[in-house]
């Protein structure tokens, strides 16, 4: 500061001497003092301003640091909240060409498809999940009687949230509770379906195995039974993994599995008479002659009523002669019962073996203790009987490499062989996965296919199936035919 004052004094003195070369000495001294005082005042003011600026700069730095901390905290908070929500899934474009015979609609899985999944983090130990499927079909299809249909409008798979479940753990025990798709075995042939229920699992000490216990109820419309049991899964040797489970049903061999809401009997009761008209065909006409084909009153036979109109009624005790059925009538619709085709107990043994690089062998064997039974039907070829006396299913698969949606150019080649028992309820095992109609009960044969990843998160799969299959049309269930089936689809993962 003394150097600054000296500099200012010399500068002022020089300026004063230059500007007042002819002034009197006294006046010069006064002028120099005045100028020095002014310069000292300016210097003081500048020091105050600099001090204030430094103070403001310090405050700004503190505010900046505080704002950075706040922004950092806010960013961490936002990231933390975003990390609690995870959305994933895939979209699919699929095309089938199928010559299937029976009540399964031909080519009905030509479709666009969206599988949307959400996972919400509750805390470090628990998540809550949902899954929504949108499944619009776009092609014409052929009904069992040959009628050509087409899909118009929307159905119950139109983007609603179908499944919700919780996943979590307490200590070494893991929980899976709610409604979701679940399977048993590597190829899901004993059970592979949407179910309500719970699975509890835990690692087996000193091994690479996990044990589980489950109680599950299939959600398909009309079915009313549950299955419970236990299983084990994991690695047991070099390149060898196993998955095994035993399952018990909460119904007996001879009890109903539920009601078939797709197979109902309509009973028409005409007011003012004792006539019950069942399985009506054609239009109802008033009056007419009823001819009964029974031997005596009470026989469970049938007769013709208004024969020319082309419908049949079952015998009602006391009915004879002419009947006036021209009045109003009520309709009762009764679903048929699902025969228990799974029995009371089942098991699955499944293994996956990697004997050498890029080669994988997968095998599943499932069996139930279902009851043998024979179904008789009157068809175009007269009376026929179909035996249902096989209760096991086998599926073998050979993979060369695995495709990887994160690795463009990766691919997989596979061959599959399967042999599934006939089932009058069209079930595999207890409630196994039919893979969108590709694998049907009462069918055995080969599938050859590939998967290819042309770009990241895009996978193309195509396969051809050749099998000996059961015709499931009424009156033809004892017949088999050669099934040819082609499916190609592209999945877009996100």
C-alpha cells in the first residue's frame, strides 16, 4: 500500500509540476496536497469496492457450491426413483401355415403381439411386477365345420394387465406370489401356464441346487383345481443341469377338473306343457307330432318333434301324442364337466447337458397317474371308440449354439422330437405349454428350426413341424393324420 501511495504522490507531483510551471511555490504545495488527498480518497473507495466485490464473489462461490450439492442430490434422487421402475418386453410379428384338424382354429395364431412387463422396486428385498399382453390376430381362419371366419374388433387380450405378482426374500428364502406364467421343467410339459399362487425357494447348502415348494391354480376359464408340490433345480456336474418336480392335485382321479364353458347343453322348457327340448337344431315351430323311439316310459331315448324342421328332443316321461309348443319357452344352458385327465399325481424329470462346445441336449419326461378311459362316438363312419390309456409326455431337443439379442449375427440351430399322450381336454401333462398350438396332445413328430439376430435386440425364428397328429373332431377322434406346420416370427426386444 505504501508503494501505491508513493507512486500516486510522484504521479501527482509530476502532473502538477508540468501543468503549473509558472505558479508560485506556495500555490504549488497546496495544489499537490489537494491532489494527493483526492487520490488517497479514490484509493480508499477502490479498496472498499474491491473488498465488497470479494465478499460478493465469496457468497457466489458458496451459493454455487450449495446449488451444485442440491443439483447433485436432486439428480441422485431422480436417478434413484427412475431405478425403481424398469419397463421391458418385446413386440412380435408372426405368421403360421397349419393343416391341423379339429376344434383348434387353423392358422389362428397369425398375429401381431406385444408383451409388456414392468418391475417396480419396493425396497432392496422386494419388487412388484405386472405383465400385459396385446394379441391381435389378423388372418382368416377355418372353424371345425369348415366355416371361414375373420377377426374383427377386439377381444380379452386387448392390452389389459393380465398378471401381477410380487417377488422378494427374507433371509435365504425367496418368494414368488401372485398371478403370472410359471413352468415346471426346462420345457414346461408337466405344467406351463398362467397360474395364481405362490412359489417358495431356497438354495441347498454346499451345492449348486435350489429347492422349491409351490401351490398353484391354473387360471383358464372353467377349470377349478389346484396343484401343489416340491422341486429342485440347478447344476449337478460339469455341463449338466437338472430340473425335477413332483406335483399333487387337490382333486381325486374321478373328480371333475371344472366346467367346460365352451361345451354347453341348451335345454328349452315350453310353458304350459311338460316338454323339455334339448340340443335344439333348426327353428322352433308350434304344434306337431312327437315320435318317441324308446321301449317303455322312462327310457333315456330320444324322438323327433316336427321332424321336417330337423331338430331332436330327448324323451320326457309322460310325453305322447300331439304337443302344442307354440307358447313361450325358457332356456337353461348347462356346461359339461371336464373329465379329470391328469389324475391326482404327476412328476417331471428334466435335464440340460452341454457335452461339448456349442452343443446342448435338453430332455423332459412327464407322467401323471390319470385314469384310463374309452370314449365312444357316432360319426360319419358309424360308431367308433377312442382309447385314452397313455399318460406320459416326452420332449427332446438338440441345440447348436445359442442366439443372443445383444450380439448381431449370432444364431441358433435346433431339432426337436416330442411324443405327447392323447387327452380329451386337449391338455399336455397337468397343464403343460403347447407353445401357441404348435405342440398338441395326441401328437408325435419332429420340429426343425433356427433363430438369427440380424441386428441388436431383433431376433428372427422360423421352424417346420412334421408330426402324426390326432383328429379331435367329434366322430373322428380315433383317426390320425400327417400334420405340416410352418411358423416364422420376428421379435423386437426393448
